[in-house]
C-alpha cells in the first residue's frame, strides 16, 4: 500500500518495494555509475531520485507523452517504462549530457533562438528525441522531424517552432562538421 | 508501482524455461511497453519478472533465401522496420511496424510482444496473418509451432500455456512478384492506436490474402472473402465488391477510438483501397 496516498489501487507514484537492493552499473552522461537500487524502480525514477538528474520529466508515466525521453545505447526511449535494472551496462544520455563545459549545444541554442519552448516541460524529451534523430540522420526533412517527435507531446509552444529549431540545428551541425 | 518482484535476466534459454516452470506468477519482459504500464497501474502484480533480452535465440533476425524470415522474441519493431531484407520482401510488415505507436516506443516494443499481448488491434498481427507466419513456442519439454491464425484465442488471450514462452516467429520466403500492403486508419497521423487495420497480399501465384485488426475479438483472416476473390482474376470491380463484402464478415465494437458504424464503414473503404493498390502495384 502506498503510504503517501494510502490507496492500494490508484497509486501511480513510486513506492520503494523494500526488496533487497541490487547492484546497477551503467554510464550516465559519460560518468560511470555504480549504485545499489530497488529492483522495481523505473529508469526514470533512478535518474531523478538516485542521481538527482531532474531534467528528465515524468508526464504520463506510460510512454504516451515523451517527457521522459532519454538516449540509451544510441536509441531514444521512454525511461518511464523501462526498469532501472534493464539499463545494466548501458550507456545513457539525458538532457544534462547535451551541453559541453557549461556551453549549450547547437541544438539547445536553436530551441532558444526559435522560441521553441514556453513552459519547458516537454523540452528535455523533445531535445533527446531530436538528438537521437540527428545522430542517425544528420539531414532530416520536415516529415522525418515530425515522425521523430510524434511521441513527444507539447501542449503550449506548438510544434512549428520546435520543427524549425531542429531543422536549423541540423543545418548548423552539418556546417560545423564541414569546417 | 506496488509490485514486489524478483528481476531475473538469464543468459540461457534453458535457464529461462526452468525459471518459468518453477515460478508461478512470472511475467515475461521483452520491450515492456505493455507490461510496465500494467505494473504502474497495479493491474498486474507479478512476483517475478523474467527479462528475456539476454537470451541469444530471442535476438535472431535473419532472412535465408528459400527458407524465409525469422524474427526473434526480443527483436524490436524498429529493427523490423529498418531491416533491408524485410523492406524488400515483406512490405506490409514494414508499413505496419512504422505505423505502431511512436519512434521511442518502437525502439523498445517487440513484434512478438505485440502478438503475445493479443490486443484485437495489434498492428503487426494482420501482416503476419497474410504471410502465414508460424509462432515458435518453447517450454522446458521442447518446442512447438503454432500457425498465427490459431495463435489468438480471444481478447488478450493466446494459446500460450503456463511455462511457455515465444522464441520468435517465422515467415515463409516470398518469390519475386509478391506484393503486399498494410493500411491503418487512426484518429491522427502519428502516435495512435488503430481504428481499423488491413493487410492484403497478392502472392506471385496470384493467391490473395486479406487480414484485419480491431474488427473482431482477435485479429482475423477474411478467408471466406479470399475464396471468392481467388476463384477469379482480381479486377478493380472486384475490389469494390470485396470492400462491400468485407463489412459482412466482421463484428467491430464501439469504443473510445471509434463507433462500430464508422469501423464498419472504414473497413470496407480500406479493403477496397488495399486491393486496388495491389492491382496498381502490378498484381495483375
């Protein structure tokens, strides 16, 4: 039973199972991580609760909204519906891993330049879906961008500036590579 | 999540099957895109979660000329969509894979998970039905093969018994000139469950197969319709007739995504459209 809501069936928030802790070893944002964790914990809960990486958000908690999107072993995934233990040995990038030496990445800067965020709740997920897209396709057309972020819901900014930001970042990244 | 479960991730199939036999209340975890939601909602509270992603047999994805295609139980939907040999040979399967949920979910969701979850609207079921796929099932006593049209037994129900797991599905090889298509009607373009799904295939021997999802308690083959279609050459007129006829063979329900009436209507449209497009692709 959930202590916080004292409701057995309707409680969707994380409750420590009390089961013996299990070792998890992975790499998060280029840093090796060794932790002892509750085996029933999701990867999202692990990132936020154990590593205090609060950039990754919980929206729906069921893989619908994309706010929890991270990159695991090169793939954009919804961290809310992955068990933390499934990340054993994995290489993970969260939104905190996009900037380098305190400097925003091109993609992040283009989100600012195009006013591609308002409340910002969907932004970390949008950025990670966009990052994964640009990693696999450095020159995406508008259709490819839309498909890549179809699983990321934005309810205030609107998608048009987000699509422009990703498109522009792709162009700038290509230019940077050619230099 | 209120479940208290052991998480095990065996490296060997034998270990997994022994674990399944010994531990009642074990849920198999592959992509987790269905199971994790059930756990979160406390709709399922298993005592054991068996992650099968480290078992080599489940990772197999290969095509062998003359033998066909094998898709292991932990092969993701995106791996299916992106495999060039599937794109070349099994068009309907790729189209259905690309229509499923969102890109992030397709990176986790597996084709086998989609059929084991046995939703009436499983996007990948109709293409597997028109390709006469076989489901490879293992238990600690041995393996058995079940034809995909006998795999589903009801809403969220399959022939799988306790102690069994699906290793993968195999699809017979297809010869040149074999064309197929998958059409899905959803409320929006993008991340949505289907209102209706139709897969149609015209094999090189001109035998036509049609299957549908979300129009009956299980995904279904329209075998009665196929019999009539296969008794004569496929024409544009016949495609229109088939669209009308398909409506008589299905029993859709009303739900949050669509009324039964709309499902009936759009089913006919999609069957007609699928057959017409097969004709355009040089089916005859």
